[in-house]
C-alpha cells in the first residue's frame, strides 16, 4: 500500500458510529473510503455482536459474522452513555467529528443530552444522522420494528413470495440494508453541504421510506392505472420472464421483459439455432404486446416450448450461450456459486479477513475508484479495543481514562 | 434559504433504464443540474415501460420513467453524427460528473471514454455502471434488473427453503444497492475533486454492490462451510417471527417477537391462552426451537382479525408488528407516510398531476424538494443549447434541420 493509495476520498472525516444493524454498514462505507470511523459501543457491545450467524454457530460477542462484516476498518470505544460522564465523553468526541450515526428510538439521544443540538454546540459543522424504522416524526415514530416489520410497512414484503401463498421476506435483512444505504447517501450529502457552508444539520432517515424506494413501479401502477401489483414468485410474470429450472438449479430470464422488447428476437433466433420445437410460434408482433405476454395461455404456451430445452442444460452453459445471443439470462446463484465466479476472481472482488480462521472470505470493494481506492483497513474491532487510543486523541490523560474505567464509564 | 448540497454541480447524464437513472435522480433532487442526454432513435427503455398515464403507451407517459428522472433536464442529440458528438463533448467539458450505464466500449464509440473525457475535463468524476464492470471475462455480458438479482444471490436467498426461489418480486439491485452505492461513490469522488482538483474514474459493476450487502452470507459460507439458504419468513434467532393471515382478501400482518415481555404482550393481545402454550416458551432459545408450533398458534389467532386494528393493538402493547401493506395501502392508506410528506404530486406537461416519491430522508437543514417532474423527451434541448452550449437560435435551427438535434 503506497502513501497515495492510503489517501482516501473521505480522509480527514471523523465519524462516530453509535448504531447497530441500522447503521453499521453505513459507517463501513465511510471507513473504507478513508474516514476515521469510531464504533461507540455500549458496555455489552454493539447490537450486531449478538446476532447470528456466529462462528461455528456458537454465540459470543466476538463471534458474530454480521458484526464482523459490517464493522471492518473501524475502531471500537466502549462507552456507557447512560452515565453522565460517558455522555460528556461523547460530547467531547463529537466536538471533533464530521458525522455521528445513531439509530436509537427518536428522542432517546436528546433525553441524555446527546441530541444533535447538544452534540453540535461547539461544532456547528457536525452532521448527525438518525436512521430509525419510521423516522423522527409522524404518528408511528415511536413504534417498534424489526427488519420484517419495515419490509411489511414499506410495501416490499407484499411483492415477495409465491403467487398462491403468503408474502415472503427478501433474504438477508434488506430493509435494514436500504436504511443503511440511503442513510449513507443522505449523510454524505449533508457532509458535502457542511464542508461548503460550514453548517451541519440533523438528517432524519426512515427505513420504511427507504424500503418504499424499492417498490419499482408498484406505486405508479396504483396511481396511473389503478392496479395493485401482486407477488408472482413460482410462475412466469410474463411469457419469457421469470425463473426456469435447468439440470442443476435455476436460471432467471428477462426476454419478454420491459422496454421496447428488444431482446425477444435474440431469444427466438437462439432457440431456432438450437432446433427447439415449435419455435415459429414465438414469432409475430403480438409477442411485443403486454396483454398478450401477460395472458395465462401465452405463458403456458411459452413454457411448453421453452422448458424441454432449458431443462436439458446447466445454468453455466445457459448463461454462456444466452450471452452469445444477447439474451438477458443469468444463473440463479447461491453464495457458493458466487464465490467461484471467474469474473469476480479476475476483479479480485473477494477479500480475506483476519481473525475468523484461514477460510474467511468476504465481499470487498463495492466500487472501484481509480484515484482514491476502496481500502480494507482492518478486521472488525474487539469490544473496546481502541478505547485508550481514541480518548488520548481527544486529550484525555491516562489518569483520567483510568478514573473513567474505575467508574465503569469506559 | 440554504443552497441545496449539490447546487452548482452539473452532471452530463448518459444513463438510462434502471440503476443509472436512479443514481442521477438522487443528485438532481439535491440540487445538481442533471442534463439527461437522450436519443430519439433509441429511446430510454423505461420511457416505454408500464405503467402509463391512463394506460396509454407513450414516451412521455410512463410512471416508471417519471419517478426515476425527477429534477432532470432532457436534451435529444443524435450521437451517430460527428456534430452531435461534439455537442455532447461540450456538455461533458462543462460538467462535474459524467455518468453512463452502458456496456463497456459504448462511450468510447461516442468519443467519450474516460481517457477522452479526461483530456477535455481533468476534474470530471466519471461514473461507469456496466453489468459486470469494465474488466474480466464477463465484461461484455448483458443483463439488467432481476437477471442481475439472480446472478448476485439475492434471488436464491429469498423464498421458501426447498422451493423454487421467489426473489423480492422486483428488480431489486436497480432500486437500492446499485444507485445508493453509485451515488455514495460519486459524492466521495466529488469531495476528492473539490479538495485536489483531480477527477477520477468510477467503475461500479451492477453486480458487486448487491453482493456487498449480503456479506454475512459469504462469511457464513466460508467460515462455517455451508451454502446459505433462504429462510422463508423466519429469523435465525427470534420467534415467533413471520407473516400471519388476517381477515379479508390477501391481508396479512408481520409480527416479530424479540423478548419475553413482547411474547407475554403478544399472547395477551392475540388471546393465546395458557393451556395453548404446551411448553415453557420463556427465553428466546425455547421459542426459536418451537417456532413452527408458535407459527401455528399465531396463524389461528390472527386469521379473523382486522390487520390495521391488530397492528395498532400490538404496537400499543410494545410488540413489533406491521401490516403487510400493498401499494394502495402505502400510497393512500398509511397516515404516517402522509404525515411525513413522503408522496408528492407534481404537474407534468403530458401526464398531468401524478405521484412521485420524495427522498426517504429529510435533510433538516437543506430540505430537498423535487424541483421538477420528469422531463419530456427533448424538453430542454433549446434551453440547454442556449445556456450551456451558447448557441444562438439560427444555429439551433440549423442543427435541428440537419438532424443533429432531434
């Protein structure tokens, strides 16, 4: 690592991450583009430390894989914010910070003297980002929620699952993902403004609304055509669009898809070249008409023609051939399939992370920045690993830290 | 009034379809002047995607397009002409960000590869969002929306175990992981450009951000040696945790109990009697062990209840619960979203007053308003020619007559 490469796009920003599942990935995005991110943890450890999956399925505050992934490149300060002296420590840290990320119930920070107004009193450029299930205001602001509840209230849960069954959640806590990601964009917008004008602000991120952003066109279908989109899993959602079984799993094809339907002729040409029976029935203007391709008889007819072909091939072979014919078809990959991807290997996408055993591999850079590369600085910290170091940086003497430790504050 | 965070930033926007357009929308809604450079010959596919105002198809009538292109201006240029490319280069030269989501090589065909752009604008942040990135054996592969969702694992991980994967029901990577990561990278690179005067090249594959939000699954695979499977509606730690039927057609409630107090409260609201609790379900481990039995109890207890009423009663008792809202609920039935002003109605020249999402966050010091509805195809061609390209009316007329401006 050269000195140049160590200079990230966000170098010079101090971020205090007080969050858990709703904000730790947001903090990670800042950390790995160069910000100095301090994870401020309660005495029992950050919430994600208690969430499975764990190493070898044994719970332990240094064993959570979700914690290990979402907190790389940060330092950890263990601090009791229920204690008045702990609150003063946080105010002292905030005086030198650009951003605080917090995910407590609305009003709880302010009740401890740690709201945005108090934290920014000596630091008018501070941005405080609050990421909460329903945001800071409105009738549901104090309601309790999990990832599942946010998915439900944001409307995405209704669209997931099978046509003939109950709604089924998106995997791996995507409501929290949405809150983290929109929280990161909002935070950096506010930091941009603060660096330009010198004025920070409080940023109010709603996870429910972040989920709503993922409804695709469902809200507009309701508004413009008065139609409620429903879930379509387990069946084609249009003839030529959906999941199809092959010899070793499934593929997803979007040939009878959106837009000008420009891939349909490619699919027909491919199937003709493969000598698929009845391929001529797939020709004709009607295959570009929404009512036609959404009709049950059309879907059934397409399945009769396409299934014998697709069922005789592997997902890797179908992917390769479809790309040759410029047909949007991809394998339905599991994490193990993805770990074996030649494309991702070529791009050095996966990285090893120390401290979790020799096999531990995780996703690396989500983007490539030519001048200020993404950089994994360190494994996720142990609880309180950097307490002394961080406090020394804000001018606390060893004696003072020792007294705080004795009082159980740090 | 405070300037918006990106006021003064100009974006030469060659993106189209899904993730690219959503990325530049976020920049536009927060003050950037986003100039969408469009082709009349090869129209942005989302302009031709349902739903349409009154169900009537038209390049200026798609609600899908409209919601993804707020606050932008549109110019139509024939990029197959040398003069058209020269005009585009002048817009690029006057921009802070240059964005595209074509397959690699397309921009070079316009004379707008990063190397070419850097020569005329060394401070530009150049965002490229191809499917698989600009290097590697699959760099020229094609994909969008849910085919990408399948490729990156989210489809496999969403559904019932042992059944065909169900996915999220949407082109999920387009809406959340890709645009948010791309916008974050652009904002970071803009900071670097402000501080150093140096632009840079951003290669945001439309696969890698979604894989990055599934990080724990990859550690579970490599550390614990198993291939993570979908969970249905279950949780790895807590129970009951699921979706339960309510009275009416396709009405459901989501409930997640995370501790003993919530379990006691949920039982009381749901009327689950002591004798129905055939084992001691104190402690999260006991409840998780018997999660199937708990689900059966809840299904029976919720089936005749009104979802909205039960939601408020459970919340009043401190139990995390929510109505599984459909689009109509979200758009017009949810008083909380109304109170927060999530939905905006903007007057569009062809569609009339239609529905738009406000940003899902409030910057309390620099609140964003969508400055305008989605542009008509080529709506701002003249305006941009005059303001940005400094062309007079005679020159604009000539370029139109010669098919450079379309």
